[in-house]
């Protein structure tokens, strides 16, 4: 799966959590721009984990600030 | 050290200028000030001037029924427990001034660990200076780099801090969700060490974990299991060993963490285990090694209390009656509760918001009732809760009095 496809699939998963319908680009931040609280993060991460059958540990999550970071992490885990 | 702040001639302004490390607390300071500006008594600054019994104290000048102490079995004023503490003070002095691995292991520490091994019918017991340190120490020491910790998202702060202190990969799952836990365990790379961390009773809502199913799933994946039974010891299970005993899975729990600051009625924490190599932890567990051991009087009171709790079945039965009556009574009054049925000695009353939660807390205090006000971020789903924890020493009449107080306070604040 290439990066664009990973991005598209995560974008679909993010829709129900993006309550304000904020525009999402590579530099969009989860805490700031999307206003995700810790519970939303947990549910969103769980949805991604189930979709791609991967684990994104909290240690990895701590390194993810932007949408681009997230897509990179999932893409890397996919190819690993 | 408050005198120092007012010392004349000190450049006070410089401390609050640019680069003030306290700036991050501004939102919390503002929220607190907003709450107290309404004339509200400070819920987080209560002083107990006198403590009359496990269930009564003089708080902020008022005679008050205590319904938020975790003193489940009412051991704090037990005559045998107090006698044991006094004797230890006389014989061994006020403190050990040393680490358990140096000069801080007295006869009493060993006797306390013996009492725990007997209480749980397990091979090993290790006593820490607090329950917080027990979780911090055991978790950070046994799960290291490359290992995976799979834990419930509603875990206690001491569990999260234990994860943070160690180097393991941390993977949370939705509260009490067996399937979500199963899936996450299934995705862990082959060969990695796995530790599942669960609690018997979750203290915010007072609900219990489906340990029978969860421990079976953990074992299916070859994970070690640690269960924190802080809020169930002495009360749940035939011998008071906890939810894992009641669920019939205590034999599959590799580590049980507990505390002396609830049913046991003093302070301290512990881990019990049947792991054949368990004793090595005494040398490698930093929160065990690099702190002073508990004072002799504390371990003496703990040991005496633990031994009495082994024979506490009548008190356990009365505590269940209290929990069921309070839960049923509050439900009938129209309060929204954390659990549909009484599952532990904690009954959590859900408040519509922090403001009315604080008003209700104060109205109850003025009625002469103390409960815990719990607010985000300590609570799940950002709820504001009035947490009631019952004691085996509450009389049936006291529980009726408590219900009357809740009814009047709830009506005056407009919650029911």
C-alpha cells in the first residue's frame, strides 16, 4: 500500500472524529487544529489499529504531532 | 516556607515574568479561582480537626459522617491494631532511617510480609513504602525495553507512572473491553515479552473488571498478568483476596498489587507473587531500594490488621449490605450512578457538571457528610463524580441518615 492510499484510508477513519470539519493537510496537528482530547485519540488510534491490523503504542503516539507524522508512522509500520 | 514569599526586598515580579515555569498551571488556577469566587468551600482543602472513629470526624468545625475514606473495613481504630503500633513504637522507635536493602528491614517488616503471604496463600511478598510506589516499582522493573504493556485506559495514575518510568511499549485498550485487549495482544511481535495490567475494582466508578475472561485471554497470548486489587482487599472474594479470587483466576495472576491505605487502615504498598525468581526484585527495583522503609509502628499495625482481616467475614457481609442499601437508595431518589448495580464498596454519583458537583459536595458537607469530589482529568469521560466509599463500621441507621442528607442536598441544588 503506498503512502497516498494510507493517507486516504486514515482520512476516512478520521471523519467521525473531526467534529468541526476542520481542513486536514500534512501539517494539521491533532491536539491543536483538530482539538482531539485523550479519549478521542484513543478511539481514533484504535480505529486505525483495527483497519491496518497494527499496534501504535503510546510511545509512538508521543512522537506523532501532525497528520503527516501519523501517515508516515502507519506507512512505515505497513512496510515493516 | 510561606514566610519566604513575603520577605521584603525580594524581587517578586521576576518570578512571574517571561519564562515562568508555572505558566502552564494558569488554566487550572483560573478554574479554581472561578469556583471559589462563588463562595464555595474548597473541596480540595478540607481539614479534619479531630477524627472520632473510622466513620466520624470533625471537619471544618462540623461533626461529619465520613463516606469518602476508603477505610472499607474500619481498621484504623481497631484496639489490637493500635496496641501493636504502640508496642512497636516503644520497642523499635519512630523510624528506620534506611532502605529495605540496607538498615531498613526490621523484624516487623518481615512479619508484615509473612502476614501477606499467608493472607494471599502465595510464596512471596514485598512491602513498599506506599501503594503508588508498589505499582511504580514493579511495573517499571519487570517490563523493560522491547517488552509490551497492555493495559486498561482507566488505569490508576500509579500504573501509568510505572509505565512512564520504564522503557516498555505501552498499549492501552478501551475500559473493560475484552475483545479490544485480545486484538492488541494478538498484534504484538512474536518473541516480545508481554505484561497485561488490570485492576479488580476501578475506583472512579466502583465497577469491577471481567477478570475471568480477561485473565484467560492474557494467558492465551502467553502474557504475564498483574492485577491491582487496592480497592477489593479484605472485602471481595471468599478470603478477601480480591476480584481475582471471586472470579476464580487468582492462580493465573502472576502479580497482585495492593495497599495498606484502604482496608488495612495505615499506609504502605505491596506485591505478592508465586514467581520463583521474585526475590531478585528487592535488588533491582529502584522505588523499593532508593527510599526509606516504613516506620516500625506502621508495619506492626499493618501486620495486625491483615491478620484480623483473614477472619473478617462478618464485617464483609455487613459492608455488602451497606453498599447495596446505599446504591439502591440513591438510585430510588433519582441520582445517576456509576454502575447499574452495586459491584464494590464504592458508589459513584454522577454530577451534571463540575459547578453543580461542587455545590452538591458543599451542601452535603453542611449536612454533615463527607464524600470525595472527583473531577477531570482523574475521572473517565471527563465526568464530575461524588464518590462514596462505605465502611463496615457504618451502621444501617447511618446509611439511612446518609440517604436523607443526599435527598435534601440533591433537592436544594436541583439535581433530583
